[in-house]
C-alpha cells in the first residue's frame, strides 16, 4: 500500500517517550505477542508500515524511530551521543517502559540488525523469533570489500557535505534501494520528509561514521562481543528474507548469517534490493505472517 508522509502520520499517529528531555517516537499498535521492528539508516518507522498493517490485528506491533530519525527529536552532539551503545540502551528503555520483556519477535533491517541483535544478545531469554532483512549483527565479513560510497561518507571531509548538505545518502538509497519494483515518488518523498535540513540529517551521517571496521572504532568492541554472543540465539526460530541486489548487504553478509544460523528459513529474492519490504512487499509480508504462525510461542498455541 502506498502512503504519503501525511497519510502515514494520520493513520499511525504513534506515541512519544521522554528520554532525558528528548522525544523518542514510536508506534504501538495491536494486542498480543510483541513484534518489535527496528529500522536502519536512512529509513524510519515508515519502512514497516505494511508489516504493521498485516500483523497488528493479531500481534502487538512496536516500531521506534531512533533519536535523530523519523518523528523523534534530532538533537546535536551536545545533547545526544550517536553511538550503537546508546541506541541499544534507548531500545531497552522503551521496551521496559512498555512492559515488554518476554516472547519478543524481533524484525530487523540495516542498522536495526546491529541494534536489535545487541539487545537480543543481552537478553536472549526474552527473544521468541527473529526476522532478518538485509542487515548484519557482526563485523564486515572478510570477503566483503567496504563499498567506496560508504568510505567517502564515513571517512572524508566530503562526506558531511554530501550526507548533510546534499542529502545524497537519503536520496541515493531511496533511488537504488528498490531494484525489482521501482519505489513510487510518493513513497520516496515520505522516506525523505523527516530529513529536510542539515540539522535534521545528523543521525544519517553519524550512523555511517559509526560503522565499525577496525580496532579502535568506537563500536568495534561492542560488535565483536555481540557477534560472539549470537550463539546464544542459535535455537531461536529465524526467518531470513534477502534482496540479493543490495550493494552493501549482499551475498557476503547473507552467507555469514547462514553459517551462523544453519537452521534458519532463508528466502532469497534475486531481483530485489536493499529495501526488501518495499521491493517485495507482496511476497515478504505473507512470509513473515506465516513464519509467526509456524513457530508459536510455547503456551500460546
């Protein structure tokens, strides 16, 4: 279903949590077992709108906008530390506030994988199912070269001008994120709407700068710890839906997931790109719904 930015806000008004004076926006729709959807960069809760619609009749769907993203506040560096560790703490604060601490289904995409799986590795007993969509929860696979566009945005003075000045990261991802079914202009506009100024694009740049590549990078030790703890989730049912034309999260990352979780249910989409939920909505949404039905939480059958 195509929704403009204004339509999305009208249909999904959401809620706000005060995080030390910052507005942390989130969706909380439906009742039942919690399905927590964690977005990445440069998207926001809008990415999960079709999955929320499909599941909220039977499940409690919870979708935060990370600080600096979507409809949450976008503070400068003096008021917020844009790090992976802080993101995970924010997510845990929200779920504790909502009383969500068991039978959680995590749906993760892009940076949402690192955020969500760090939380999951911290509390494996709380996780009932995992849905993985073009993401990572481990360091860059040795076989995968770091893409040069990300290097420019991460490591060069040109990066800030491109990401925050020209909005090239948001615009580029919206243009190339769908390979099979072109993203409608109305949807592209909705992805870009929260990121309409230099100040409002701070999180977009900080996410890229936080990519851990080598020892000494501020997220490196945490990601190293999490990838070693993924084994604690080895018995959790996992669905992987993967757009094979994602130029970042490509077959190298998928191979790493499959190696670590050989029992996962894997669906490859050869013509789809990074925004797999946009590119293959009619295929992936039913897969997720059926996966939840096939793996009922004990005591909830």
